C-alpha cells in the first residue's frame, strides 16, 4: 500500500536489507515495530516490500522525530537482534522529501 503522506517537506528513512537464513521471529518483530512506529510522534506512514531484497520506507515530520524513533528502547532491542541474527547486510538512508508527484488521478493513492 502506498503511504498517504502530507505535502512536502517531510523526511523518509529508507531501510534496505538482505536477510540471513535464520529468520525465526523476524516477521513478528517487524510487525511489532510497525505498530510501535505508528504510535511515535511525527510518524507519517510507511511502505514495505520484500522480494529477496527488503525495502522499508518510513515517513516522518522531522529529523527530531526520526531521532526519537531511533532511540526508542523497543526499537533498539529490535535493531540489536537484527544485527546479530536476521540481517546479512543492510543500509539505512535518511532523506528530505522536497517534492512528491502523484498519479494518475492526483493524490488518489492505492
């Protein structure tokens, strides 16, 4: 599903990863992190896909909101487990969204 974001500017955190073969508990933790992020001040939405390569993009009102999410104690536990067990490799990119284009019918998103 495409996230319903406001008019820019806002921020995007792009988390790309490749999983190890040891994925027990990963899906449950990923779902729990989405639910937790939704409760964070400044969270605007997310999009996620996995087809070998996993890409999750979360959208935030500000860099401060991203910093608060990064240091959330439950998120820190998930990050540690990911680094130790689930991720063969990963990269996190933080971007400022300055423009967004919608189509084919304006702001109507899936």
